[in-house]
């Protein structure tokens, strides 16, 4: 399973989320989008546009993930180095791995990371 994980500010627009996804996805088309529970409404417009489900990630699952990047803001707010990376990893299934570090939208309002689940 391929999951696009997102972290974003409350003021992030659907265009910000789309921009972060385009930068992160390269040639990987996600099967689902993921973020923390209190951000689901902000991700809904993009999910509807792409006709993809959204996976809600609980704080303990988010915290349990090892991320490639370490954001001070993300660590203070969510106790993880990257909400986008942790959400993607927590949702992609067994043996999930990141395609690469999170990507930041041009307006710096959203981040996105891609994780692929399953064995190498």
C-alpha cells in the first residue's frame, strides 16, 4: 500500500496540499491519504478530488514512528519529528518505509511524505 502522509497548518489551502503531494509523490500514486485526527477536515477536499480514502492516525501511532526529518514545531506540537512522515509510515502497513523525506509546499503551509508498506 502506498500512503501520502500530510502535516499542515490550519490555514493551508487544498492547493497547498496538492502542491506538497506533487512534490513528494514523484512516480508513486497513493492508495490513501493520512493525517492526524484533528486535521481530517482540512484534508477532505483533496481526498474528494483524488477519490482516495483518508486514514486517521492516533497520537500514539504517530509518536511510535521514526522519521527522517526533525521539525522543532512538529516535535513540540505532536511529539514527532514530522507529522507527514509519521502519518505515512503508521498508515502504510507492515514493514512500511519512506520513499524519501517530507516535501514542503511552495507556500510552506503543508508537508507531504510517501510511504510504501510491505516487504522490500
